[in-house]
C-alpha cells in the first residue's frame, strides 16, 4: 500500500474504533501524511526502506522526538531531544510513528488500568482489561490501527497484552534491542518488545531494532549508547532442531489457570506435538517461585531507584497502587538486596538444571483475563496472578515469543515459547511450526555453507549442521564446472573438484554462525577443505571442495543424493 494511503487508513481506523484511552499523544494527521509523502518519494527513487508503508505506535515510556514522554505520569513529562535508538532504526527503515500509547504508570503493572489517562479496555471486550503495562500498544495493533507497536517488558508487559488481545508479542533476549531512550522500570531486567498481528511482522520489526551482528573475535566493540546492550554471541543458534523437545508444566503448576482456558491450552500443546515437538511434563514450580523475587523481594528497590523520588515529590500524580508497590522498597536494606541477588543467581542455576536437554518451555502466557471491575476490587492480587507465568523470564535471562491460542468467549488466551538467552530463533521457529507458518529469521546469519554430499538433509552427517544450529536456506546447483568423486570413508563422502569437463551438481545452502563455520573447518579431514564454489547463477559460495580428484568418479549419477538413493 502507498505510504500516504496507509497513514490515511490508520487515522480513519482511529476515528472508527473510538478508543481515546489508547493514546497519550497522537501526531497531527497532516504532519504524518507529509512524512509519508517524503518516504514515498524516497522509495520511488529507489531507496532501500524495508518498513516503508508500515505505521507503528510507541509506548509512552519510549522517546520519540517531537512528542513528550510521560511514562503515564503528567508531572514526569519531558521533551526528548532525539528518538530512542530503536525508534530511530525503525524510522530509518521507513516506518512511520503515529503517536504514543497509554500504559500502566511507570510500566508498573500487568493490567492496563493504572493510568491517569484512563484504563485501556481489551480490543474484543471493553469490560475486560487489555493487559499491561504495554496496554495501549497492544490494543492499537489488535484494533488494526498500527502494523506493529512497541512495548516494554520487565515482568511480562510485552507478552500478557498480546495474549489478552489475540496478537503476537516478541520479547528478545535482554540487551539485543537497545533501551537507551526508554524510561527505566527495573534497569537490570527491562527490554523493548514488539506487538504485531502475526509472527512475521513482529520479527521483521524487532529485527530492525536489534543489533544483528555477532561480535567476532578481535573485532572492535560496536558503538552503543546503553550499558545494558549485548551483541549476539558468535555461536548464535540459527534454527530449532527438527526433533525439538519442549518442557510443559505438570497439572499442579496450572492450578491458577482459568478453567475456560484449559481446553485452549490442551489444544495449543497438541498443535506443537502434531508439528513434531516432543512434549515432556516437568514440575516448573521452581521457576514460578523465582518470579516472586521481582515484586515481593528487595529487587523492587530498582523501581524506587528509577522513579521513586518523583513519586515522593509528586504524590498527587502517582497511581495509588504503583506508589504502594514502589514505596514498599523502603522496608528493604542493602543487605536484603544483596541476599536476593544471590537468591536470583541460585534460581538461574536451578532453571538451567531443570531445563537441561530441552529446546524450549511452553507455558500459558496469562492464567486469566479479568474484568476491569475485578482489578479495581483487588488491584494487587489480580495483577500478581497475571504475572504467574511471565515474571521469571527476564529475571532468569530468557527470551520468549507469545502467540495467540484462541479465546473463551471474549477472554483472550495465548501460549509462550520460552528459551534461554540468545536462543530466540528457536522460540520463533517452534512458534511458527506449531502455527503452520514459515519461520522468519531473526538471529544473524554471518556465514553460509553449500553442501553436496553426506551433509545434505536426510544424509548421515546432516546432524553435524543441525547440532550446531545451522539453518537450511534452500537448494542450489553449481555452475557446470565440477566433478564429483566418492571417497572410501565411513560414512561415504563425496569429493567435489573443479574441472574443465565438469557438470552442474545439486546441493543445499545452509546458514551458520561464525563459530559453527569455524568448527566445520577445524574438523575437516584431508583432502577436503573449505573454498569458494561457483553456483549456477554466477555467484560464489563457501563449500566443501578439493584441489585434486580422488576415488571413483560419480559425476554421471547427477549428484550425491541420486547416487546414494536406491
């Protein structure tokens, strides 16, 4: 869609939906149309703008130049001098920001009702909560206004609203998306997230925001504006294994799940099983117990350090529940904080042991979808319940993808795929697999390898690729300049040699991390080596080659698979 037409459609949908509580500040339509026209001109001139024609909303604790940042507290408002880095990257890719969305004040809450700008109602049922703290962003997407929206996530705010509103939420590993220009809540555990109608759109947006390059040995440290940022490791996993194993909670762990959600949960995990994921029941209570440290322990001191002084100075502007939570940090000493930090280290060790041997953990995203009146009657108790299955994720340095899994009437339900840090692609792949969709690539592919023999899909050595997290990237063929020989090895392997009287040989392209490619190079037996192979389209790629023939010439067989398949 033309960029100006998309903007006009967004503003028409805002008027039609009539949900003023979604927005804290909305840009003037004429200004946004003018920006869209400039982007369209650049696009027509050949500029590379992968997000051109996409409109987005930003949670109002994320800086957008030209709009105030309030964090849901009018007296806190300031005018940022520049965009947050993540926002700047989106705009540089052609995306257009419509405005700033409502939130639980200072991003403290999972309900979406703790705001002086009004409670944000669920997209499908105005009597029910939207989920927080990224309430407005989720509803802006669910109502069809924005193509994607930015949230933040400390305890689950980038996931719970996704579940309640039937959309996707992607919470990357801590540090992959820069958080400079984001009002801190708990700086050790905060991250920027994306909501979108589907997984592909969410991953596209978060991929633009994230630092995508792995940190190669000896390379200079990439410039960044925030100490919490982390680069992709050199051994980043690029794909979920075909025979993935996922832990699922035992029945006792689901005691707080709304009974109406139980059949939806059963259907959801059945889809994962049908997609080839082995499901193993595990008692995940130690993870759920670790979640209590975020609000009930001394770690809440981080919230006081972030914005407690402002609440003390402007008590009339503070949401009463937020103020109660943050001021509660005063009962903890420095020694209490150190003790809880040690408890958290122990919890991470227990989590590593508990999930050892699993590729992912599947959990309901939220156990309930309450009415606004229920939250008003018990604001702290209901909020605590909402974080049952999300609060531990950032504490334990994990990543998660939240996907919709149906509804019980107007109550939205979702499932989260949770993985260790920097295994983000595994979560994306498994979520896509269960949904019957192609998985978009998020993790950086720093190297590629073309293979022609025993490493092909279904062949005996293919596991050497998949064990290293390599990703299948399609079939290829060489230029008609190669011959193939069978080596007398166990298992048999081919030798590919460039020759004047050669033929075109079929093969496969795989994407790898730098560490995985290095592992292959180190393990290669003579006479094989890695070198450049000319492909049929005239490009060159890294592959297994040799400088001289050895063994039986099998070129006439038409490739290794044809040779080895009876």
